C-alpha cells in the first residue's frame, strides 16, 4: 500500500491530507509549531509503511517543512510550482484554488506521476549555500547604499565624492555628516575644520597634513556649485545616508 501525505503550505500553517492509495483517510490543519509538527509526525508514524511527503515550494514558508522532513529522515517531494502546475490535470490546482483542494490535488497527482525524492544536503553544503546568499545580500545592500550616497552628494556637495573611494579615509564619513554642503564649510574656520579632521583621523595626523586637507576642502567649497541649497531636504538625506554608513562602515569597502 502506498501512503501519501500532502501539504498545502502557507504562512505559519499547512493544510494536510493523508491518502492510502487513492482514498483520503484524514484531513487536518497544523500550525508550524512544535506541537503542530509533533501531530504531523504522529500521523507519519501511524502509517504501516513510510509515507511520501508531498508539498509545493512556497519560498521561505516551506523551508520549515524541509527541515522537518530532513531531521526525521522522511521521504519528501518539494515540488517546483511550475512543475506541479503542469502535472495537475489541466492546471486544475489554479482553476479552483483553495487550500483544501490544493492538498488533495497534490496527493492525487503524486500517485499518477513519477517524481524524484528530494535529498537533504550535507550541513557543510547548506552552510556554504547560506553564507553565499548572505554575502550576496550584503553586497547588494552595500552597492545600493553607495549609489544612494553618491546621488545625494552629487546634488549637495559633489566635490566631497573625492573623499569616498574604496579605501575610506577615517575622517571622511564624519566630515560629510557635519559638512554635507559647501555653504556650511565656508561658514566654518580653517582651524575648526583642521581640528575636526585630526580628531576623527584613525591615526595620529600632523598639523601640516590636517591643514593641507582642510585647505583642499575649503577650495572645493569655494568652487562648488551644488544643485540644491543648504536648507534642501537632500542635505538631510545625505546626513541620513552617512549615519547608516557609520553604523556599518564596511558598506563602503565594497566595489
């Protein structure tokens, strides 16, 4: 006898049906909690022969089912949504879309189609895959932040973009946060700018070096013709972007 347990997975819960051959033996709903999965495991263990667990991938919501099946060494089939649709009679899953109908149709179609069971990846492979995805997310976030900061600076004080490169100077972010517009720089004395640079430098900096940088920035400010005034909302936007970068300075180390 072939036993099939089909789940229609949604956010935080699943509709479950148990089929013995083509006959539905039971139908119930579980929450994605310890108690809910214990109920499902009891149903699995009550079958005379190990059942096939069938469900359609629903992204992050079905990941918990993957873990449950892998940890309990169950035979499971996580179906690609497109493949599942093709295997259902005339796409009937999508024609009368309800959770209850979905789980029944998944179980019935499993008995008519030959499917390859999923295999649980090794822990090392899973960790590497997760790390790769995490790196991609961080890299994409860093690139978006750089673009937003560049766009904001280009409107407020385009010359300050020279302070931002792949080797961030320690005082760059702090300086742009306080002096995001040339008008603000021109209202500040050379000595105050020099002392600000020295105070925010990662390593000890001589007066001559700090003065040289201060004069360079003042010259930038004198010749700058930004797209917005010092009271424009874009100036505040620049400050907010810088605060975000200060909290995660490694953002600007990405190319």
